[in-house]
């Protein structure tokens, strides 16, 4: 009956070693220093040579050795009565020399060719009628310093491996020490005491008794007077290296051992309690008693392990349910509803496991609306990309060929619409950010049960993502339409809009810096077509008519409204004598003179070389230069108009070719054929160029336009900041939340898809199979232990 206990434990040990169970089986663990004779003790117990031998460390992996007693063979039975079998290979070894080779090869395969060690055990069963039922674990011998190519921490590795085995309460420690070494230096006993201070589960084995010095003996140690152990000390005599070399058989070695104890003067009285045979019987009895003592603990541990395995198996679910066609539809519907509920709960902030470390779900959408989008709109300057030239050009373009007394409303419309378009990019980006957050929320909606079905999970995510993609287009289009709606109708009657009259009054009443008065000798041209105070005195009689006969009363000439950019005073200054002396009216100077004066700023001009046509007289030469006839006497002609633009389409053309590239005569008929020479792009002269100054009227006009644009842009920005989040919530967020469950059911609840959607992950199926097999093994072991307990009672 007791022998059945060991066989039961061996069977449980094999089962749990394959399945990876956590049940600690009662077993004997052999511990000792290197070359203390551990392997020889095991071979003596088995009665066969099967362990590797050599110099230095030989045992580099734990060897779990199960000795199984077989009945005496029948003469008609097969020829072999003893064999060995490894757990990693399905083969019976009848030759024990092959067992040794297999141990060496398996050690090399895992631990390598060097002297390193491995924690992965080798399991070996030996069936023989000459052995008792035992389970032993042979561990690497304890060393102090690395030898050869051993790792530098070999001592720590071996010690950690040994402690891992002997620290288990269900293990019995077989501490092997050499008798020819002082017992106080025994590493095996030192380690055993560290985990078993009272010596309740430690058996001391003294080897090499025959090698002690003459006149000395180990009688006091064997009788327990030096180092007391509850299970005592047992002395053995192993074969010497000479006996091994001479191939002395183990039965002969056992006979020599028995003769040694009987004939030794100190050991003859205790010879019956020493020797390998007594050691095997003692180990068998100790192991059976240990198993019997540990049965209640094993049963309690099995109860705990069964509960854990059952809980783990329940988390995987029952495979039989997933294969049932009648219940697959209900399962998929339940998982769909759970997924849709988690998606909506994450957006609304009602999810149970809400993070407290960072924003998640709908809170991130609010952050986009309030912080990201709001900050982006607040950073837009309504007039930062508009300089004074743009505003002045828009005012002139909106008046056509006529001068304007007031700021035209069409100029305001022309300027404010592109500024409203600046709000389109942040609005569309806001839609994209909310869409991305919804996709993230969709990917984060999962559960332990749903993770078992990767295909179903992927299809759910894809279905919701497709719904979001469908809504992204209409949402973006509506956001774009909101911007276009604001630009389509400029409501200047808005209550918050600064009225034009109030802004004009504010601009008029505000003091403006007076333009600097240029010195008389340096400029005879009026600034921006308005005569200076001295000019007014000199030409008061001729004030209604300018050089071209088209000077207006308010100082704005026809030429000032015909071009795109600022006016430049480019005529060369003349001396006082020439300005006071009367001259006949002549045509304009040669264009090269104008270019020289304007570009190089020379004080003089070149003499006339050609006459100008009327159109050249009116429009001016190609390039920066005076437009009106600057040679007309100021006392007769009055102030000449100031140029307002230049043709830059042929700016690089050399020579005296201006807007009219034909023959330069006073005959206007020939000049008519040169109308095609007018440039396609006439650029206003930059105010930064020398000699150009902005007038008080133009400064007032640009300031007025800027204030009106800023006021109206602020109104539109507030409206967009309010409407875009509402549009996103309506078209994208709320619509998706309301339709997600319907879309999932319509797309995935199809009987032909059930089998594919509920296909489980292969790794999960394998893990469920392993856990189920382990649970069955636990139940079978618990039942067996209960039966053994009942029989024992």
C-alpha cells in the first residue's frame, strides 16, 4: 500500500511536469560539494552505471530520477528486465551506457558545451526489480571558484539552483559529505541548515569512509553525537577510481562495502545501519512517511489550484457554447451591445473605469473645442496679412476711373472676405481632430470576453470606423459652408458692428501727424496731387486746371485713381532762377531722364532728345519716373500730377521704350498703334521707396478700413467658434452615438458570418486546452489522494 503512494506521486509528478502545474511533490534532493560522491551514491542505489563521469563539474542540469520497482520477471518474459525511459523522448533504453550518452547529449543541448549550468531538469525513469520506489533529484555539485570557461558567478548560480529545490517544504534533503573532510566545512549541511534549521527533513550521508586517515573514524558523526539530525547519518563506501577503471561491477562493490563495515573495528556494531542497501531502504521509508505526512497539505493545495484553474477556464469561456449554432447569435448580439454601450459611455463620460491620470473620451473632445480650436481662432490677427498698400489698392480698384469722396463699401467687402476665409482651416482641422478622437475611443472599447474573438473585435472597430468616415465628409462640408455663408453676405447692419460714420468720426477727430514739409529746392511736385502752401500761393490763378487740364478740386487727379499703387515724386528739382523765368509750354522730357532721376536720385536731368506723345504725357514712361510734363513752367502750369503706379511687365527693357514702343512724335495717330505695349500688370509704387509719403486722407482711409475689418472679423470669429462645435456634435458625434448600434447589427448580424466572427485566437485555444487538462489532472489527483487517505484509515 505504501509503495502505491510513491507510484502515485511519480504519476502526479509526470503529469504536472508536462502541464506546468504548481503542486510540489515530495521528493529526495541530493545535495553535496563537487566530487563528494553524490553520483556514486545514486548509482549504488540503482545498481547500475548510468551517470556521466569525468573531471570537474559533470552534473550541470537537475536530474529527476524516478526508481520504479517491477515484479520479478517470468522466465518466458522478454530478455530484458531493466530499462530506462526519458520524459523528453519516447524510447526504452535497455543499455545503460546509452542512457549515459543521452544524459550528456541532453545536457549539451540545453546547457551548452562549456561548463555552464541550466535549471531545466532532465526526467529519467528506471524500471527494475532490484530497486525500491524512490524519487530523487541529483543537483550540480557546490563549487567555490570558476574553473576553465565557467561563468564568473558559477558559485552563485549553483547555490541559487540548490536553494530553489531544498527550500520546498515537501522535499527531503539528502546531504552528502565526504568523511575525509572536517564536517564543519560541509557545504551541504550548511545549506540544509539554512532552510531546515531543526534538521527535521535532512538525512546525512557520509561517503569515502574508507579513505579516512589511519587511526581516525566517523563513529561519533554516524551516531549523531557531533551534528544531530532527526533522520540521522548513514555511512557508505563507494567504488574508487581504480575500481571504476577496472570495471568492477556494482554487486561486487556492494559486497565489498558490506565486508568493510563488518570487519571495521569502529563500525562493526553499527554495520546493519550503514551501507547502500540500508540507505535505499531508509530513503524509501522516509519518502513514504513524508508523503503520508504531506497528504493533507497536498489536498489543501490541490483544492486551491483547482479553484484557480476553474476561474481561469471560466475567463476563457466554454468552447462548447461558441460551437452551438443556436447560441452564437445571442452571443454576438450581447457583445455588440456591450461594445456600442462602451463607445457611447466613453463619449458621455459615464464609463465605469474612467482614468484619473489623463483626459479620455468625451473630455478630450471638449478640450479640442475649448482649448485647441478656441486658441487657434484667438491667434488669428484679422489684419496682419494686410498692409497699407493692399488697402489703398483695394480702395482704388473699387472706385474705377472715378475719384471717391468717401471710402467705398465694395472695398470693405473685397478686403473682409479673404479674412473670413482664414477661419476655414482651423475649423476643418477641428473636425479632423474630433474624428481622430472618436476613432481612438472606438479602438479602446474592448473587454476580456471580446478579446477572445479577434475577428469579431476587428469587424466591430472597422464598422464603427466606416460610420465615422461616412460622417466626416458631411461634417467637413457643413463646416466649410458655415465659413462660406459668413463670407456670402457682409451684414454691416449687425448691432455689434462699428458703424462707418462713427469710425470715420473717430478717425477724423483723432490727431494725425502732419507730413514733413519738403524743402523747396528739392521738390517742385505736389505730394499726392495736392499742392503745397507755397504752390497754392503761386498758382492760385491756375488752380482749377493742372498740367493735363484735369486736376480736381479735392487734390485727387485722374491719374491718381487710374493706377494701383502709391504716388512718387520723381521730378528733378530745378533752381529758383529757372522756376521764376517764364518758358513756353513744351512736351515732357525724354524717358531716360526720368529713369535717371528716379533710380539714381541725381539732381540734374539730361537734355531733351525726343518729343513725347499725349498718352506718354498722361500715363508716364515705363518704369518709375514723372508722368506729367515736368518742364512746364510752374507759374503757368501749376502743380503737376504725381505718378501712382508703374508698369513692371517690361521693367527690364532697356532704352527709351516706355508704355508706347512706337515712333516718338507729337503725332497721336502713330501712337495709337502702340496701345498693345501697355503692361498687363501695373504695380503700385511701394511706400517704402524714397520720395513716397502717405497723405492724411489715405492714412484716414486705411485706418478706417482696418477698424471696420477688425470689428466685423471679431463678430464672425465669435459666431464660428460657437457654430463649429455645435455642427460637429450634431453631424458627427451625436449621429454616430445614435446610429452605432443599428449599424453594427445591420452589418454584422448575419448567420453566415457567425462562425467566422466567433473564431478564437489559436494561442487562446491552446491555453484553454492546457488549463482544462491541468484542471482535470488536479481533480484526478485530488480524487486519488482522497481514496488513498480512506484506505489508510
